[in-house]
C-alpha cells in the first residue's frame, strides 16, 4: 500500500428501552433502513424486526415501534459533519475539526476526529478521500483507536453499537462491536470480509441499492452464498421505507446456501 487513506467512519447505536441488558441481535434478524422520512414513516406497515432510523426521529415513532416489539437502531455519523444538524454550530466552533466536503453526500464534511473537543460532542447526543489534501492525514490506526473509544463509551452507557462500513477493519474491531451494517458489499465483492464476524455469532445488516436487477441478482447470489448476512434491497439511495428482503433460495435457487 503506497499510503494510508483517511477513513469514512459511521456508527450506529441501538436503544432498546424494554431490556436492562445490552441488546445483542441475532444472525438472521430482519431489518430495514429508513433515513428519509419526508413521506411519513408508517409504523403500521413495518414488518422488519429491527429498523435503523435517524437519531432525530421523534420519540413518538420510536415508542410505537417498540410497542410492536421492533428494535430501533439510532443512526448518526461520527466521522463526518452534517451541516443540517441542530448542533452544527458546536462543531464549527472547534478549530480545524470540520474539514473538506465529503463528495458522496451533499451537506457533509470530513471530520478530523483527532481534534480535542469532538468526543465531548459525540457523547452528547477514511478510505475514500485524497490524503494529499491534509498535511497530516488520518491513518488506519487513528480510525481503530477512535472506533475502540466509541465502542467502549457506548458499552459504558449500556448501549449496543454497530460498525458501519469500513469492512477492512472488521477483523481488528469486531470484538468491540455488537453488530455491523454494510452498504453495497455485493457491488464491491467484499461481503466475504465479514466471515469471521459472522462466525463469532454477530449479525451483519446489509443493503444493496438500485433494485433487484439482473446484475444485482448475480452479485447477491455470488457474494452471499454461505454468508448469513441480513440483506435488503432498496430501489434507490433515498432510503424510504419500502424494502425488499433478500431470500437466497427464492432469488438464486433451491441449492443456494444461506449460511444459517
């Protein structure tokens, strides 16, 4: 490797008010990923066992989901700054914390999570960028250290925590996290990186974008053979509530090995 690239790092924390022990989801648990609710989240039609929603979702919606025995994952980014959040000014007030734009999503910017003061903000509520833009770019070790701190902090508060994306670190970080979430591992042929994590009994929640096309079917069948990743398919990247639950035997044939 010629150089170490900065890391896009996002985590997911889960709050489950019905139990005292920390929630530990099981492999095979169905899930849904709903970050865009401008159409209105319909609790009545939700059939997944776990729903990953934005941390600013109303308490009313969360309580309704809990009453249906649906666990709720609270999504927020700890590796990027989002300029539309209520606490945006708190991030901007810390010198050199908010850096250049994250080109994948409008309104997001890279964070230098080594800067003093960020951890206090996180407690209150990557690989993809050019390292030459920073005089002192983030390293994989920086990310590992930060991720471990996040996991230990969540567990001290009796919260479950999941590692989102960066599958190349899963073998180093898997023991610290309770579950994992991945976007598009079938498109990058990297689902296999979760094999050891799955063997440890921890679930992986996956999402594939742009529908159950012929190309996506081929990728899903090839990448998920023998891997019990709980995979869903979304029609686009808007992340509305509508979802397709991947069924390997229905999509790929009766000889498909689900890994379960």
